[in-house]
C-alpha cells in the first residue's frame, strides 16, 4: 500500500488502463487507428497497434505517452470522473 495515497499501486495500474480504454471508446478509436494517427503525426519511431495494445494492457505507460495519445485523439482534457473505481484521495488536504 502506498503511503501517499493509501492505495495499492496496482489499483492505479488498473485505473490507468480503464481511463485510457474509456477515452479511446468515447472517441471511436481502435488501437489500429490510434497507431496510424500517432505515426502520421510524429517523426518518432513508428508504433504498431500490437505495441500500443501491450503498453496499455500493462497499464504502465508514461505521462508523455498519454499526452501523445490523447492529442492524437484530438483531446484537450481527460475526464476521470465517470470512470468506475475508487477515487484517489489526497490525505494532505483532509479529503
């Protein structure tokens, strides 16, 4: 259990996967479409749909990847309020 959040770190992994997949579904993106969009927008190494599937299913992707992917999907915000799961509470704020 994390001392900062009072939650098991694996719970964050599961939440990251749920959030990412929910945002893809909301915008009608498959992994294949996301890979094609990322590759068309960037001069970096090409990512295959399978690479994206593996990365997201592990739930341990970087924030930089999240930014790249959400921008590729045309997003400017990520709404986590509708994703089921235990909310993260900041104990320093008395939440």
